[in-house]
C-alpha cells in the first residue's frame, strides 16, 4: 500500500514537471527595438520574439498627447500613424513598412520588421528627428499578444519585459 501511494506521489510530481516544461517551451517574449545606423543611413523598428514559442498579435495601441490610437484605424500600419502625427514624413522616398494586424504571428526567435528607412541621408535624418520628437512629446505604445495556449501578454515602451495579463 505504501509503495502504491509513493508511486502515485511520484506520478503526480512528474506530471506537474511535464506541465511546467510544456508551458515554458511555448512562451513568447516580444521586444520592440530600434536600430539607427548613421553610416548606412538606416533606421529600423523591429519586433523581435526572443521566446521559444510563437507570439500572436492581438492589438496595437499608441498613446500620444493623452489620447489613445488603435492602429487598426491606420490600416494596422505604424508608418501611416507616424505620418498622421508628422506630415513631413510624406517626403521620405526609400522606406518599407509592415502591418501589425491582429493574428500576425512572429515565430520563436524570429523578427518582424515594422519600419525601415534607408538610403538617403535626408530621409534617415528626418525620420530620426521626427521619431525622437514624438517620443519626447510622450509617444507610447502597447502591444498585446498571446501564446498558442491563449495566455495573453503585454509590452509597452516603459516595461522591462512582457507583463502577463489575466
């Protein structure tokens, strides 16, 4: 009887360990980073998944001058949002941007290029100046995403890492 009871305890313990291992093995860890390469005249905003599971975008919201803006109102394009705040960005010729729409999946250890401005020194200097000015004026972002087990997470400009949502 004691052996059966000990076997049951060990079985429950091992099941718990396997459950925790499965949870950790699919944990996404998003980070929005910027790259400013003065020599190559390149400015990039990249969403990186440093985790071991895919991150699925649920929503992207920007806060600027005490107002919230849902990125869906800008066709899920951050560059369109920036141009609405700073129309002088219309003059940029060499840029690429990607949408951050609901359901976009960023694979484990993958990157998703949000904006890239490259080539011309004038374009590079303009976008750096505009983005820095918007940040000084209080531009903030919030990205809510989920794992494949529907656990929800949030990152924003002042977070030190993903925050788990309930």
